[in-house]
C-alpha cells in the first residue's frame, strides 16, 4: 500500500520517453521496449559496427543494440543512465540485449568485460554504466562478468566533442590488464554504452589481445 501511495504522488516515468509507467512496467514502457530503434546488427556479421574495426583490431563479432540519434529516445535513455542515476536503465536494457544475443555467435563468448571507469569517476557518479549493462547481459546470457581484468589507470577527458584521432590520443595509454593468466585462451566480450569512433574499445582490445589465444567480441548499447 505504501509503495502504491508513493507511486501516486511520485509516479515513475519511462527512461526513454518520460511517459508515466503503468503498474506492471519497470524503467521502460512497453511501447519503448517494442519500438526503440534496434539495429539488428547481431543478425549480420559484416554490419556497420563490425566494419568500424576492420583493419584496426581482429574482432570475432561486433554489434550495438540501438541506433543513436541526437535528441532521440535512445539519447534520453543514455542520459538517464549516465547522468541521472537511473541504474536500472542499464540493467534492464542489458537484459533485453542479452536475450537478442542468445542463439547467435555471441553466445560463444566466455566472459563479459565492461569498459572500466576510473575510480574518481565512479566515486562521482556512483557506478560504471557499462558494468550495469554487462550485468544485465550476464543475467540473460548466463556468462560471468569480470571487472578486475581490465583497469583504467587515468581519468581521461570527455570524448564528446573530440575527433577520431583526438579520441584515440585521449585513451591509447589509459588502460592496463591484470590477472592475465585467468583469461588466457578465453573469448572476451567487451561492453560499452555507446560506440562512436570505437577508439575506447580499440584501446581496451589491443591490450587484452596481447594475452595468449584471446579472442574479442564487442557490443554497445547504442552506436552513432
């Protein structure tokens, strides 16, 4: 009764369209779950996200869940996740994404690795949004998440307005690996929130690929 009372006074709204959620809805309304612009890239190996990394790093499979457009609902969803403390937005969409990735070649991965944030950013934000997406993926894909295999050594500047070259310069030396013996011979799934130029994931993958017999696949919640 108490929760119903607070729902009347402070109704929860959809993280993407901001419409009031119905009693049986959580974080995303049914309309957005059905109608947010999915890429369906996981159905095609040579999709635009995969092609982004051609000639840069060897990737087994790569895709994003949603198309990102400026001012669109996916941008609103990401804004809620990254800046408004809506942790469930990452977990719920990660679960939905994982459901799509099951019964595809992505199911062959062994371990899920979210792109790490620096400790200072985690203290400020309270969480790593990519880790929340990874936990959602893990829930439906039944694969473990590892957050101690890839480390962010330095806090980098925001990437938002940087060119592809500047983005690479900004991230090329900020990551480090740990516990390499644990992921030798593993197929790793790197998870990020948004892929634009791919510079951050490329920097992560180049380090992980130095370990013997490692294979890399890549996913992001959205791609621009």
